[in-house]
C-alpha cells in the first residue's frame, strides 16, 4: 500500500540558498517547457520532451547543477497540469491556458526513484539529496521497516519552513474485509455537529474562532503596511503562520475522527457530497469550506482500506427529508432540527434520521441489508414518497395532528 509521510526539515542558511536556487531553476524549466508546448502545433509525448533535456543542458548551464530525475519530474508536472486542465474542460468548466509560474507559485522539487537517501550519522537523521547535500530532518515517527521510499518532495511553505514528503510503498497484504460486518455505522456530516452517527454519537466541529480572530487581526495589520517592504514581508509570514495553524488543527481533528471510525467499525457509510459544489453556493461558504467534508471522506476512504473496513459513499439526495421508518419525504428548513414524521409518528433528531437513511442505503448497496423497515411504528395515513410541508413537521407532535391522523386511518 502507498502512503505519504511528511517530515519537517531544518536546513542551515547555506543549504537554504541552495534549495531556493534549485527550486527556481526548476521553475524556469517549467516555464520553458510550457512555452515550447504552446509554440508547437501538436503536443508531443512527454518522454520526447524529456529526451531533449541532455541537449538543453549544453547551452543552459544551470540545468547541469540539478539532478536529472528532478528535471524529468518538472516535465511530468507540466503534463500533469495539462491533463488536469483537459479533464476540467471535458466536465464543462470554462478553463483557459496554463500560465507561467512566478516564484511565489513554484515552491517544490521532486526526486523520483533515485538521488536521495535517508541517513543517520552522529545520532541525528539527515536527508541526503543529490547535488544539494545532507539536510537535518525531524523524524517524529519511524518509517516502517517493510517500506520502500519511492519518491521525495521537498517544499518550502509560505511560512518559510521546509518539509519533505516521502512517497512510500509498504509491502503488506491488504486486510480482508468481513463478509458479514457486525459493527456498521452511518455518518451524517454537518457544520455545528460535524458528525452524527447511527450509534447516537454527535461530535461538534472544532472551535477555531480564536485562531480565526488572530488571523483576521494579522491580515488587517498586513493591509496597513507598504507592499514589498521589510515590515510587509515580516507580517506576511505572520499571516501565513496563522493559516498554517488553522490547517494543522483542522487536519489533526479529521485524522483522529476518521481513524476512530475506520478502526472501530466493520462498515462505514457516508454521504457522497459534492464538497466543491457546496462551497461555490452563495451564503455560508466559509463554514462549508472550513468543514472540509471532501478531505474527511478522502481520509475515511484510505483508512478503511488500510484497516479492512467496508466504506460506502451513498447518494445524499433526500437523506434528511426521508423518514427513516416509513420513507415519507418531509420538507424541512434548516432551522427545524427535529424529525417528526406526520405519517407514521417516528421522532428523532434531524441528523440522526439522516444517519439512519445513510446506513440503510450503504447496506443496500453492499446487499447486506435492506432499506426501510418493513414494519412501521404505526400505520401511516400517507403513502410513501408523499411530500409533506415543514409546517406539518413542526406540528407533528401535537395532539391535534395525531387525532387527525388517527381519524384518517380509521376512515
């Protein structure tokens, strides 16, 4: 199985200048390759462009100072970006052409297969990179003994910190998923309550209000400084550090939550949300973006695969509207937080009802269980799939409505 392990680097000043020189050389090569592709009538194969690199070094002396594999990965990066652009265009998005990379948008270089080595000399681990040298690295967790390092990406974050991301391949058998999972859970995601599952657990979203206030205050200070000055650059790094703190705390929360569900259950069912489309909707977009539902789903996917847990992403349509007991669809605005079915009388938290529907659909997709229960708590006065207004949901628990329902049934 393939994983990415990220570690912090601590390069001295001399190596920092060397790293920046190599990164900038790669950026210039990226722009050069992009220029050549824009000038050509037909885009040649990637390996044909890579074959021109030795001749290119004959008049471009700086390329000889960079490892050959790093230069090849620059060419691959251009073609990967072109493939992404083509895929977006095929999906109907209005896209233009790739632009040249300015220094602030090109911050990394990649060694693939060779040109790197992890050493432990003098009791301190060092990442050795060809034509750069040994860089002290903080190995906060050990790389498994049965792992092979396939690739190393070195990147400078906007904060000025350097990190190395190892692409490793662990030689292990994928755990077999149980044929009849016993512990199954459906998860409904939200904003105030980040998850509400079918076991009755509700986890609130992490409170990042203090971090956001510090970020906003730092951004206001940045806007008052002259752009490009020494004070502006210093404050820009402060803003970048606050952004990094927010990102790390959010990712830490998502890692722990996804790991819990992947290890504690045999089957996990979630909504297959279009996270990007939801963020683009008007209103409350910042909270939807901060929720990072797409990242949570991505973490659940690979962790369930690693632990041998069934993972199912179901259609999210009407999971909140549909009654988990009888299937009657009820219109509910966001401020209605309780589900009370006017047809069968089933009452539950709005998110808990949605979680039950998600689990039911997940079991149906795996052909492990069925959808709604065949036996409803009471006889329904309305047929399944009958849309019901929110007003009836609010009044569902009132004696008047129960009397009208009982009267309709008796008739």
